[in-house]
């Protein structure tokens, strides 16, 4: 592990998880059952549970690490291995930009979630946004063997996707405060967002192959 990676783990990773957990704990409704897709080592889910013991969190990931903070089940990265409407909400935290087509997992989330989808991800907006996001991905994920297709979307593309899926944006915030100064000047800007998306009444729920008649 390089010195940069050590500093990232100590200075950024744990701090980021703690801050994100507080943001998420503030917007997730009481007694929600949430599936954390691409949960990594599960540290974020553990922090959320500490802040909100009423929330039930389950995790799945393509790469199940040797050391995890919560029980994590493997999945293939495309099909969420649960029945339709199995959870109140599905959560993606810095996951969708690691996929070749985020719509695949968004449609799966729409199938599995009963009430809401929550997303923390990036927006490809602003000067040098792409270069900055690539650097962040390499430092934070490269050593873990995580796929890095650098598939970042501008805000406009996210909104179009939500509209196409029939999701209503109930919360959209970019004021997350994930990085301490002076790192925030480079890595914060308008590159991050947190969105709470509600399933609109009448939205056509997608069905898993086993339930299609």
C-alpha cells in the first residue's frame, strides 16, 4: 500500500463514511429496511446502524472482502438476488459510476424497492471534473480490484434517468462536507450529490424473470 493510499484510508475513508452515515441517517424514514448495493467493507452501514438502530441494513457486493463490518452476500453486479419489493429502500453509495450502464442496476432497484431509492454519486460538471473524479477513484478503489470504467454522468443525465424510471426527486443535496480543508477545495466542489428518490404512485414496477407471466 502506497503512502497516498494510507493517508486516504486514515484521512478520508473513515471520515467520509462517518459524515455520509449522518446524512443518510437524517433522511431514511423510521424502521426502514434498506439494501446497501455495492456496500464495500460495510463500514458505512455499520455507522448508519449506530446512529439509527431502528434501520435494518443488508449488504451485497461483487467483491466480498476478507474483513467486513457487516455480513455481506455476493452478487453478479447486474441482478439483485432478492424477490420483488423485498426492501423498503435500495441504496447505492458511489456504486453506479462503477458500472457500464447504471440503468441496469437502477431498474433492478426499482424492482426490489417498495418505497425509495437513495443514491450518493458524482456529477460530471465543472472544470476538470473528469480528471479529479478519476484520481479519486484510483486512490480509493484501485487497490481493491474494483472495476473503474469512469462512467460519470452530468446532473442533466441523472435527472433524465430518474424521469425515465418514474422516480421523484424528494431530496437532492451537494452540500455534504465530505473532505476537510484544504482537500475540500479540490475534491468537494460540485462533484458529489446525495439524492432521495421516491417511487411515484402508478410507477410500473419491473418484474424479475421468475415473476413475469
